[in-house]
């Protein structure tokens, strides 16, 4: 798996395919016709199917190759390449998993519009893992043993990805994963903490959901009441509050900071703060909040404008980085397959480790251990209803509004 799962996925529920999931008691399979997109979310760099049977699991943001690099071969000769995946289409991570789904679906559309892959169209078989690792494990077993898909792409989130990695390793399948991380979330805080140090701030409190994504002052998954934790933080009075979040807890934490009058000079979240829904839900409470993102539509990466325009035409809104990462990870996998000239897992893995690309999602390159070494994250701040990139300096569109004023002064 490379990134947080770069898989080729797709589709919306099709009644003709419901039996795929119902037979296993695991819900509906979603299968896209090869020429369609159907109806209608990094920092893990996992490379499974390592030689000798042991998994190589390393960290780094995923990026992907532009669709223009996919030099496709003639007409389909053997039937479609079937690509399996599960995603968090419902449950705790549903919002972000559905964005990743859209990225996969757009990738599928672009691949097939350019002639497919290895002279064949691609067809995605997708299940809903309900944001649950055990369900993800069962679904990947089903995809590989019952559905007998040709290849797999990864799910959303660190917990589900870590669980299903054991399945793909068991069956010696390569899985590119654009949206997961199994060490700390410290990379997401690099910009926030760099700006804090430059402004002479001395103390920081770090809090997180109790999952693989990060480990600090942890709270249970799916928590909505942070009053006890925030009361402790208020008493400590840190200069900076850094919260390793997903969307729902990012919203709940922000609301309760205001309710409890907790006033750090800088407050940042990791995942979820970049979504338009974050501001739409919180309104003025979102002002001054910092967030980290792997990508933004305004960044001048090669092919980025074309991706954004294509996404907006298909889904009638701007893409989030979850969608961009899913799209990019899918294309990284497809480019590796093209260069390998085969779906053979060892050959595909070898090519992934050799890739050195400039892409719509940024630069992609991994070191000898599979660690992503080329991609740069950015930090933004919500200012007057807009996200303004404030770090790093070379990509910044504005200056951070500092310090964050106390709630009583807003």
C-alpha cells in the first residue's frame, strides 16, 4: 500500500450487484460499468507484498501521477481489470471516506476515457466497511477469495488500513493506500509548531482520538463530549492547542473550546478542518483555526487545475484533499502497472519504488525503505470565511492572524 491507500475504486449502489454483498452478509457491492463514473478523501506509505513474504510498512504522504502519464494500450482484449476496495461510506469516517470514493471514481473515469490500462478497461468493486476495521478485514478477504478481483486499493483511515494490510500481505497483493498513517500525526503539526516557535510561544497541549493516527492525551473514538479534557487544558493554559482530529471531533472540540472559554494563542486541527463543511457548520467559531492539508485547489502543481476543473464538472463543488489524494493514489498505482506492463504484484511494487513524479497532488518519490520524501504539506488558517495558506513561506498566500483573540473579544 502506498500513501493512505491508492486504489482504483468507483461507483454508486447498483441493484443488479446487491447480491455480491448480501451473500456474504456484508452489505452491497458497488460496481461501476467500465465506461461510467457512477452516481453522484496522507501520510502512510505502505508497500505490501514485499519479497520474502514480510511487509514493508513505512510512512509518508501519498501523491499520484497525472492522468496524462498513463500511456494506454489499444482496445480491450481480455475483459476489464477488476479492482476491489472497501471504504468508509457510513460510520465515523463517512464524510471523508466518501470524498476519497469520489477521487477513485474520477480516476476510473479518466483511465477509461484514455483507453483503460494495459489495453483493458477498469471496473471497480467497492464495499462499505462502515468505518470498522474488522469489517474491512472481512471485506478484503471476500474481495480476494470470493470476488477474485485482479487487484485492490486501500480503505480510508489508519485503523482500517492497518487491519486490512494483514489480508493483502497474506495473499501477496500490492495495495496503495493514500489516506492513512500509523505513526504519530506530528507531521500535520509541523507548520503550526514552526510558526509558534517563531512567535516565541513556549507550551503546547496535544490531544487526539485513541487510534493509530497519533498518541498523546487521548480520548475514545467517536467522542462528542470533551469537557473533562478541555477543563484540564484550560487549567494548564498552554500557548498552543494541537488536536489530532477527524471531521466530527474537530467540529465538536471547536464548539466546546468556545463554550468553556478556552483561549490558546494558536489552535489547530489535523483532519477535517480543511473541509468547507467545517466552516459551514461552525460559522464564526471557525475563524482563526489552523489546519493542515496535503493539498489545496489553488496550488500550482502540474495538472492540478485540470483535475480541479474535471472534479467540479462531475461533482458540482471544489474537491477536498481527500478526493485529490484518492485520485492521485489511484493514478500512482496505475502508472506503476503501466510501467510494469503487468499486474504481477512484485513487478508493480518494484515500479512503485522507482517512481519520481511531479503530479497534480505534488511531488512523489520514496526512498529505499518506501518512505515518501518529496511531498510537502501546507498549513492554512480560516480568515474571513476563507482558507488562507500561511505555511510554508514559499507556498503561503497570506500571513497568520496572531494571536488568536479570546472568545470574549470576538
